[in-house]
C-alpha cells in the first residue's frame, strides 16, 4: 500500500462541504447494521511525570463473559516509541505476544496491586464492581475507576467514581499538575462493517461520536461508505470501486477538519483488507489539504499531524466464523483524559455541551434567525401588512420561515418565542423537530421585557430573573439549546448613566450563569439604541463602556465565556445623523470588540438595530473583509433584517408563501456570504429590503498627538522573536543582588553592570526593549556614549520605571498599593525628552485565605489605569503589570481564579480611563502553583495561563510580556515556550520582560570582575537567545545552563 501522504492532493475527490456538530433525529445506522461489539479493547496512554520521565501505560479490557477483566502494563516511553503505534494488525499481535513481565492481570472486580516496572514502584487501584458496559463490550463506560501511581506520583486516572475513593483535598494540586493522554486505541470486533469511536479535535471542544459504515445498503451491488458524526449523517460515497480514495471538508467546533479515506485494499486486496480513515484539523495557514514534505523540511517546520487515524483490517468470513474486523485508532494529538481543574468559570454538567453548541452556532457561513417577537411586537409587524394578530397567523408565519426550501443550510440557530417553541406545522410536526432535522439549534427568548429603571431619566432595565432557572430547565426539556436576553440602553446628553450600565450588565451576567446551569447557551445582548443625532464616535464610546462592564460582570458571576455568544449593536451614527459607509462602520465596530471582548468568546452575532436588510448585510460583509485581529466568528442574529421583505411578500396570503420563502432564501444566502466576507451586494432586493427598519421610540480611547507613535512602539516591542530586558532594579534592590556576589553597591559598579548588559555582543538582536531605572537613563558607557544611544542604535527602545514602590493599603491585612502618581505627568514628559519610549508600573497583589481583597484589586487596577493614561498623554507606552505574588501553598487553580479576577478588573479600569489598548503592553505573572506547593509542568502552566488571558485580555492588546516571578531562568523559558506551542486562539504576541530570569547566571559569571565580563556576556547571550526561541515556540531546552540558571529566584514578598 502506498504512503498515505501520497494518496491525496488538490485533485482528490471532494464531496461538498458539510457542517456538523448539531443534533439530528436522522438515524445514522440502519437497524440491520448496528455497530459491531468489541471483544477486546487496548488503550495506550502516555503519562508525563513531574521529573519529565514519560511512561506508556497500557490497559487491555477483555470480554467479561470469558471471565477476564483488565490487564495493565507499564513501560518506559522512548522517543522512537511511535513505532509501536503501527497501524498494521500484525504489529499489534507482536506487541501483545512480547509484552513485558510487568503485565498484571486484574481478575477481581475491585482491589489494588503493587509491582515494579521501569525501576519504579507501580501501584494500581481499581473498582468496576458496579460498572456499566455499552452493548456488552469489555470496556466500562461509567460506574468505575482505575488509578495508576508511579513512585507515589499520579500517572493515570480513569473513570467517574474516582472522587469516591480519592482524597481530592490531599491530591487536588497533584491532579491538576498531571498530564496524561491517550495515544492509541485498538479494538477487536466481529460483526458487520460498522465502526464507532469518539475523538476530540481541539482543547475547547468536546468528544464527538464518529461512526464509519461500509455496506451494500439499499441493495446496491457496490458498497456505500457512510460517515456520521454526533448521530448525523455527514456524507455518503457511492461507486466505491471508482471513489476508493477521497477527502471531505467538515466543520467541527468552529474548526475546519479534513476527513480523508483510502479503502483500496478492502476492495482490491482481500488478503490484507486494510483501509485508512484520517481526520485532521486544518491550520488557518493551510491553503491545501497536503503540504509537500520537502517544503516543510525546507522551512524547518514539523510535518502535519492528524488528530485521528483509524486503520481497519477486514478478514473475509469463513464457514465457521463471521467477518472479523480489526480496528486501530491512533490519536496523534494528545487528548486530555481526565481533568479535575476548578477554573474560575462554570464547570457543571452541561460544560462540554455549552462549548459545543456555542461553537456550532458560530460556524462560519451560518447565523441566527431571530423569530422571537413577542405577541405585541409581532402584532405591530402584522399591522403593517394588514394581517390579524391571532395565533394561527403567527404559527403560519413561523412555518413559512422554518420550512422555506434551502434556508436552513444558512442557519445554525433560530430564536423562538415561548409560544412558538411548542407549536407545530400544519401537518403536526413540532417546529423544534423541523429545525433539528435541518441542523439548526432551537433557541428561546427568556426575558420578560424592559421596565423603567428607577432613579434614572427614563432609562430601562430588563425583567425576568424571577423563576428563570425553572423556565430554562423547562425550555431545555422542550428542545431549546440556547437563550436570549435583551438589555436596552440609550444614548443621550447624560445617557447611558453609570447606574444603567451597571444594572444591565449585572442582569445579563445573572441571566447568563442561570442559563448555563440549565444547559442553555446564553446570548449576551446589550443593545445600544440607534435613536438620536449622535455621531459614530459617541456610539463607539458608549459601546466600549457597556461591553467592558458586561465582561467584568460576566467574570464576577463565573460565566463560562466559551459557552456564550455576544449579540451587540453595530457601531453606527445615530438615526438622525448622516450615515457612514460600511467600511467605516466595520472599522469602528471591530475596534470596539478588540478593546473589550475576550478571546474566549466563540462568536459575535450582530443585531441589525433598525438598519435595512441590505445595510445590515453590507456592514457585516465589510467587517469580515477587514484585516486585523478577529478571534471570533462575526455573524448575524437578525430579525427584521431577515424578515422585512419576506413579510411584505407574504402579506398573510397562502398563495404568496412561495414568493415569501424565496425572499427569505435570498436574504439568508446573502448574510451567509457576508459572514465569509464574500457578499458582492448582488442579492435581488425584495420589496422593502433597502428601507430603513428604524422605529422612533470621540472614540472611547486616547487619541492625542502621540496615538500613532504609541501604537507603533507597542507593536514593535511585541515583535515575535524579541522581548524585554528588565534592568530597572532600584538602588536598594540591586544592592541585594550585589551582596550575593560580594560587590559593593556604588554607582560605578551599577553603571558597569548595565554597560555589560547593553553592550554584550549579539544580545540586542533578541531584545525590543530595555526597562531602565532613572539613574541608568542618564548614564553612559566608559567611553562616554549614553546608554540610550547604545540601545537605539541596536534597535532597542529604552523604557523607564516610573512607580515609587509599594506602601501598605490601609483597611487591609497587609496588602499593598503602589505610589508615584504625584507629579507623574511631569516626570513622564522629562523621560520622553531623555529618550524613553515606554514605562513600567508594578502593582503587587498576594494570595491568602482572604486575599486579594476586593479593595486591593480595585485600588491596584485603578492605579494602573491612572498611570497608563498619564503615560500615554506624555508619549510613553505603559506596561500594565499587576503581579500576583507566588508566595504561599495555594494551588494552580487558585492562582488562575485570582489572575482572572485581577485582569478583568484591570481592563475594566483601563476602559473607564479611556486608555488606548493598542498602545499598551500587559506584563502579568504566569499562572503557577504557589511557591510552597508542588510544581506543575510547563504544559499545565501554559494551558492555565493562556486560558486566563483568553478569558480576560482584549485582542487589541498587541503583546503580553510575562514577568518571571521568581522562577529559575530555565523554568521561565520552558513555560513561555510551552505557551507558544499551545494551540488555540492567541491574538497577542506572548513574550518576556525578564529581570532576574535573564540576569541571574550573568551576575554570577561576572562577580564584579572585569576579567569575567566576556563570560558574563556569553551567559546573557545564551539566555536571551533561549527566550527569543521561546517566543516562537521553538526552544528545545538545549541552552547551555550557566551557574544559577536552574536555581529558583523566588524571594518571599519580593519588592523592587
């Protein structure tokens, strides 16, 4: 059989794209071909211990009818171990027959066993006495646990009963740090040519049910290949003797996945009878299914890996046996098997379903039809076409919409009014079933309208929180999978008031978490009405203020952002002002999102807000054509802008239904194209499509003379492959460093050290900025050249520390606030004149039993925001540094929770102070366990840290430059490297702003002696180059470690 990579190219057979992940009532396996039952299942897991040793743990489950249970084997993982994952059946038999003596057969239903393997003490604990098994198979699905420990360290955890036997308080930190993944799964099955499995294609996605069937269904002489995902038939391939190889593009969890098959040997080589099915997530950079290996090698990139490889061997039936299938499933991307992490966001039983459904609704090319008009609102629409507002007419209109031929392919969701959720077609089919069969998720309006907000000048708040949980549970039972709640704000001379913003943001957050606890994806809809003569700048200002408040409230209420959708207004001029072009509206709207909307949100589905059908479509199309950071799907949730011409075409007459449905199809297709940025504005406009649908009832950020320079400098500092050297230690702090190497703390020695750093050969190529102390800003080399000139000539921007240290925050238990605001503007102007182009201000927070207090969070966030806007007004890019100290025994989960709370507060404060985010940098701590807790692996730290950023940090921020926080030089580099290797949405450069983690080994090598300068500079070059590689995710951990490079640099209650 040929190499699998040579079987496909751009000319391979391609079935039309399908969108999946949605529920369906269609059967995915015929009654005569139920999935075959496995007789034996072998799973191989790779476990990475905290000492970086890796193990292969093999579990083989036997059919319990034969009196067999589980066999456990533990081997050491070697770099060439992938050869043991061969897809041929013979290799599996060989591996079984040659299994090591460490194999342990566990025949009892419950117990424990200890044995030696790989020079480790292996302990196995298990209980499947009450386990459940699907279809009589050998592998339990629930009611069991298996726990494997190596030298008292957790190696593998499986099952749902683990919490009943494991002291989670004792092991919680240990569990959260552990990393194990399924790398291979094989099944021995006998029966029909049907196979099912599960696979997860991204960290934020869920495990999908995959079924592959190859049979002669329908009496065809030629077999038919059918692939189903999540109980939905995705495609069929007939005439397989001609189409035995091919590919199919599908969407899963918002990702493009390529499915490729080769069943040649099943058909033409019955002796081996092997087939191959592969699922591979496609990178956004891939323009073709396959990249030539030579090209990849030339670029120094890794070869593309598949998320899922399935090899099936078909052994022809004999007179004494049925057909025998041998399936091997190989996961070449590590898949998390068990997670006990307790993140700051909702983690209940609907967690995975919420993420899946939100991602599906955000599928590119699809959007939402808002058909949730209340009885009163739809009455106004009916009045315009002279139709009586009775239930039958309302039902007839909704049937027209939901059964329009060809329309549902362009929709991923439909929002229903409560009455509509329970209605049926004229033939008696529930609307919910109509939508599900069309691959569309039903949604439900759950608010009860707006009422006046007391204490304001006619502003409103939304009601409906009373009894919302019970209603959501009822709607979920009826088939709804997402919900809508509309908050309404207006723009006026003094509106929206802060009371209105806070009240509506808090109401949206309460609604959102209640929905998630009951299985519904919440659409967060803070609509700012278009009414009035205001310009687009005013609308942008209000939109950003409102969205910032909403996401702070959502964070406070622990809402799972990955399981939400945002439905905002587009940023437009008021209804009484001159209209703006689609390109201008797109730029303002996307900028507002970049400054406020966390990356974790999967999709933004815009409301039309009184625009005409065509205006709304053109504006959406312009947003998707706009270049820049857009880490969310930008789609639509239109009501009037999808139905206006449809209503006019219908006019309540049965004979007009076809024409009305064609009008709806036209608009749905146009908006689908707009989500992809491919709409040409050539849709046939139905009557009313160009009419305004509005009914009568200064940008937010700094834009002073330095705005463009700030954006340019911040972007430059965030250049991939470069980072910041923090050489801003105060006189007192550097004195402590000098004490460690027995050097006198005098100005000449401080100057000599800085000259050593700034003139080290080849070091500046890896730096984009250096933070200086005030003294250093004005110092010179021994030859009389100002340090500022040395840095500028090396392509490095000089920065300056502008805070004056921390003092105790009164009213707290020893927490601190940072001082230095007095006279800051004048100092910044002076530093700019001296050549500085960015600044640093360090806020310090600690984790304790009751810390950080809300007072500490608010005070430090507000201080950072005040400093930031003062810097920008004087030409300096502000580094926002809210450091959460590593001191203490806390877990990584606690650090993640605090980090997210602090960052959410910071970005709310920055928005309140009108800071230009594009002209800032964020310098946070990495998310790690406390200094007195057991350490976590770089992969775990990377996952927690990036997730915290995704939940809080707007895409407008150009770069995140991490502080090292007392980690050793090598630890900090490895953790940064792991973040840049992590797949997922990361719209910021992830880089470094290290002080101790760049200088520790340099200081030791120098020791204040001139004859050691060369060695010290070489040590600095080694660390600078290593961290440069880490910003690109290519550091191999092979840097020559200088003295002290592996030592912890933690200092309790560290102060500059």
